[in-house]
C-alpha cells in the first residue's frame, strides 16, 4: 500500500472494500462521476493507492445497491436513472414512509419528538454551513431513518435501509432540480407538526406532500434533461 499524498485520499487496509464503496458513493452523489460514465479500475486504484481487487469488489457492492451497472467486457458504469425508474423508487419510498408515519403517530411521545427535532436542527445547521452535498444527504436520510427506528418495526427499517442506497441518487437530484438546501432541510418541520397533531390523516397528507413534491421536481427535471 502506498503512502498517502496531499492530492490523493489515503484509505486504510481495515474494511478496505467498504471504505472504497463509501468513497465511490460520495463521488457519485457529488457528480464527480457523471451518470453513464465508465469507472476505470486502474485509475481509481492509482488514485487511492491500492490494488485493483478492492476497487472491483467495491464496484460489485455498489452494483448490488443500484448505484453502478456492469457491462460484459466493458466494466462498471455510473447508473443513469430514467424518469420511469425514479417513479418506481419514489412510489416504493412513499409506501414505506406512509406506513411508518401512520404507525409512528400512534406511539409519538416527547422523547421521539426531541430526537427528530434535534435532527432537523442538525440538518438546518449543515445546510447553512455550506457543507457538501454528501453530508446534507446523509443527514436527510438519518432523519427518515430515525422515524423508521421509532416505529419499532425492524423489517420496515430494513426495507428503508435497502432502498436508501438508491435514494442517495434521488436526493442528490432534488438538490439540483428543486429548492435551496436550507429550504429542503426546513421542510421536515412540517412532518413534526403533523406528528404532534396526533392525526393520522394529517400525517399521511404531510408525508404525501413531502415525498410527492420531491418526486415531481426530480422526475420533471430528469425528463426535461432527457428530451433536450
């Protein structure tokens, strides 16, 4: 393993494949690799100061997560989501989030409210600080993960976590086609207001709006880009 340099990130041997996968995930989200772009194992291995084997394994892991696609004898490419695929992802997310918030409102208490409120505050701080897109996306997903955790349904949480890999791409698109980061972060307060009301219908309407607006902006933006 080569020594770290000022221009290349240094990845330790421990959990190497996971670390490479995390590095590639952030690079894809931040559009350092464009949708449809081919990943060069040789270049990445050289950039990271490691062998090609962990790069290849990390690419396979990201393929299973829906961030990369492989083509025979050509290697791995960044997945370019089409409008139809985005619609499918958001439809599944909406179904999961509806179930979660309708279940959560029945058991909503001050402790859960504190955890969620602190997370929204954290999201707003991150947005105001001008942090990179990857950090904002992770904090956004953390808020929704806290909601799923609070339901106490482990299988529901697992389903959300499985979907969250593709959601990273979707949320990245929201930031490029929708509002300013602070507006996106602040919109989560509406979900807390609905939960605090104790009304299941208000919660469903709030989550439908929260996810639906994002879905519409992203799909419209992708569709417009594809027809240009």
